[in-house]
């Protein structure tokens, strides 16, 4: 589990952490607009969407150790190019490259290995530990990055030259690159090549000989998998919206770039507690029920930012609602793959099921950053950010409806099975 945690966060540090915690500086140093950064991240989403499904098939057939380590090393190589600040065209290429390295050989293998670790009765704990542990690592890296970033400006960020900002951001990128490469080494030595056997009801399944299409059709015939895909897309829209919080803190609440990065880093520390708590509550009270409650909390947080006028310098209000929203969407990250066990998706089909729901569920990688950039650039200042939070609120509401429908469906099926 420690290997899965380290790999699961290190792989996404370069494509996501740099732009999330240091977004204003990234825009300046790369000489791109918010819309252009959104487009680059949209390319990541398109490539990732194409990679999820074949990645799921690979995860059902090959060793997680080799898949994860190779992905980490390839992503680190991309970080070396990213540190050259290649401009808009280069940003499109490097985020597209990250879409291949972080998804095709990695994502479904990570989720399958976690489900295997959790067994039948502790799926919430398994995914809660995975995302909670990833959260500790992410927050720790972010906090160290923010400290180093601030120390790079001896006379303060406002007095920094363009060259000083370049050097500071380059230091951050090189740091994340080193962490990613070392995580690959760690995974190579702590994971094994063993692959758990299929569930008893699928013991006749031969992963290397069964028709790929019959494998896929089995997954597509499971109604719960479709609802789970909707739940993931709604939760992931909220998580992607977190990338815009640092810019929102600067333009709506009047914080400077270093203060904004610090506030968002504090919000990131909510992740380990929220993910683990949500997972444990899911094991105790049903994952689908806790998922619905998390979406209700998320909807309240998004509506607050969408409808209120910020008080300049009221950092405690900003931070309080960031913590509220982060509790919800980080909690959801610790829950939504645990739904596989509650929905009785056969374990031998986990990789393919992950690939399918991820194709749909992670499409926000394509459009959320781009929508945020367009809304903020079209209506600069508070109004543009409020429009974006209305956008997030719509998806939170859909999440409430979808999780309620899944909860009713699963509980109804359980009652019918008990009656028979």
C-alpha cells in the first residue's frame, strides 16, 4: 500500500501540482493565458480519455509493478522538458505526453492493485488509505514547494524580476521530477509481479485467451457501472475546479500569489483525513449513501462562492469554505472506486471496469480547465469566478441525483435478493 500511495501521487505531481499551486506564476513564466493553459490541460484530457480503456485491458493482463514503474520514469522525463518553459506549443505537447505516461500503463493498474489489497470487506478502507495517503504526500510536497518558492524571493514576490520567477518555478519542477523518478525506483523494488486469481464465479476466465469483446460486453451490461461513471465525472469536475482556487484567491480576495498558494496548500491537507474518514464511513454505512452526502456538502460549498461577494482580506472565510468543499471532493475520491464492490462488479473485471468508467468519469480533464480559463478571461475578476462556481454547482447537483439513484438501485437489489 505504501508503494501504491507514493506512486499514485508522484505520477500526477508534474501535470497537476505545478499549475494548481503556482498557477499565476506558470501563466507568466510560460507566457500563456489562462485559456491557453486550459487548452494544454484539455489536450491531456483528450489523450487520457483515449488511453483509459486500453489501459484497463492491460491492467487485467500484466504486472502492476512493471506498468507503474515505467509510467513514473516516463513522466519524469517529461518534467525535464517542462522545466525549459517551452511556451504554448510546447505546453500542448508536454501535457499531451503526460496524458499517455500517467494513464495508459498506470491508472487502471493502480486501481486494480488497490482493490486486490482491500479484499471483499474493506474496500472503503483500501481506497481511503490510497487517497488519504496520496493526500498526505501531495500536501507535504505542496507545502515544501510553497516554502521553497517563497524563499526564492529575498525581497518578496512583488519585487521579484521575471528571471527570479523563472528560476523559482524551475526549482519546483525539478523537485517534482526527482520525486517522480525516485517513486519509480521505490515501486520497482517493493511491488511484486504476482497477479491475484479471478473470483470463484469467474475461475474459468483465461485473461490471455478470452475474447476482448466478451470481456468488454460483460462490463457494459452492468447498470451500476454506468451510474458510477456519472458519479465520477461529477466528483472529478469538483476536484479539477480546485486548480482554479489560487487564482480565485488572488483576484477575488486580494491575496498575493505566495499567500494564495499557501491557502490552497492548507486546503490540500484536508485530503488525507477526508478520504480516509469517508472510506471508513462507507464501509460502515454503505459507500453509496456517504457518496450522496458528500455531494450535498459539495453543492453547498460551490453555491456559497457562486452567490457571495468576497470581503477583501477575509482569508478565514475563503479558507473555511475551501476546507468545506475540499472535505467533500476529497472524500468522494476516497469513495467512488469502492462502489465496485458494493455493486458486485466481478474482481477479475476490475481493470476493464476501471477503464470504462474512467473514459467517461475523467473527461473533465478535457474541459474543466478550459471552461475556467474562458469564463475568467471573458469576464475578468469576481464575476468570471462566480460563473465558474455556478458551473461547478450544476455538476454537484447531478452528482447528488446520480448517487441517490445508485443507492436506491443497489439497496433495492439487495432487498430483492434477501427476499428470494
